[in-house]
C-alpha cells in the first residue's frame, strides 16, 4: 500500500473524481444530444481516473 500522506492525497482525488462523475450523471438527462456526447467523454475520463486511483491505492 502507499504511505499515509500519499494515501490521503489519493483518497482526496478519488472523492473529487467521484463527485464530478456523480454531478455529470445528474446533468446528463438535461443535455442536448451534442452535449450528451461531450458529457459522456468527460464521464469516461473521470471513470478512467477513478480506476487508476483505485489501482494506486491497492499498490504495495
């Protein structure tokens, strides 16, 4: 696992990305088709970042 200081930063970043993804999902239904395409790209990027952060948290 990472050390405490690194862990704290990773958890902060993880919470931030999760909040961003949640907000985007809530806004998605009210978007135009063009905005939905852009929103999906942003949501996919956030999900990839979340996956990367989770992997870093699990590293020895």
